[in-house]
């Protein structure tokens, strides 16, 4: 039986708007194809994980307060994380953790939360706490072989700058900044995005992209995933796209 290992970072601190659902979707879609997903959790105080021993690393979103608490802990793993990124372990990072993989997050009071500096972007909080990028969002995403519309939900005050390879083009919603034309950060094995949702339940194509990527990397062979019955997911997507892109 094929098997993948996922590391779930700070589940007690980074879990907003159903982020954990992304892991459930991966597990469900893998189980349907007879593939096992092992999920290990790591939070402050736990034994240090070896990031390079995983196929997928997942971290969700969290408020500024949680980000400042866990940033010191996360930074302890900088070298190991950089090694895992280099070894092409897949990282799915949502909102707060997307920000923490950049250079820094500058809070409303001007306080700096240091990032991992794995990537060169940085985030600055919107000065007015009441003004946030909130709502549904639709992106045009190119996953290499596949073009797809990614649907999600964003809720962030942080405005992210200096992105050299965005996740998608914004068709509806804000993106990396208010009224931006681009959203997130994407490189072969990294998807860092503001889309909560959970993201993968609304975007089965994206879930399968991640599964295929991880299987092909681990087993070093081309893997054709068995097609699943996504009739309900497709109907839901059709309806949302009709409503949002009209
Ligand atoms: N604190 C960050 C912001 O508001 C992240 C919030 C989140 O993860 N939803 O920009």
C-alpha cells in the first residue's frame, strides 16, 4: 500500500476557518485510492520534527498574537525547513503561516514578527484594524499541466509585498493586498496562500495536484490518480463561479 507522511504544524495555534479540513480532504481522496496518509502533529514543547522526513508539511492561519508567540519556536527549525524546501518536500501554507515563511510580518503597532526568511516576500499589517481583506476569492491558477479556477475565502489585514511567483491571478476578491491582481506564492513544491476555506474541498483538482506531486516525488514514477466522483464538488463550484464571476 502506498503511503505519504504529513506534518501538521501548530494545530493548537494555527487553525482558522476550517484549515484542518485541508488535511481531511487529502486523507479522504487518498483513502478512496487505497493510499494511506499518516498525520503527525507538532506544536511548541513537542520533540523536534525532522522536516526532511515528511512528504507534505501543512500549516494553517492564525492571528497576529499566535504568530508572534510561535515565530521564535518556528525559527529554531529554519535550517531544517530550508533543507526540506530544497529537497522538494511539499509545503501548503495558509495565511498566517504563509506570512511567517517570508522575511517578516510588521504588525499594526509597527512591531516586527520575524519570519523564517525562506522566501523573500514580507508582510505589513494594514494600519486600520477594521479594514481587512475579507470574503470570497477566485483565482486563475496554472498548475503546470492544468489550468484551474481556485475558489476560496480570505480574511487578512496583512498586505504581502515582493512576490516573484504568485499562486494565481485574482478574478474576484483582493489577493496579496487590497485590490491586487495577484494572490499567494507558488513554486513547484510550495503553495503559500491567503485562501482558507478549506481550500482543498472547493478545489479537488488542487488536492489531486498535491497528492500526485508527493507520490511521484516519493516513488519516483509517473502516477496516474484514479478519477473520483466529484459531481457534488463540481456542482458547488459551478454555482460559486456563476455567482462570483457574473
Ligand atoms: N494575522 C494575519 C493577518 O491578519 C493572519 C490572519 C490569518 O491567518 N487569517 O494578516
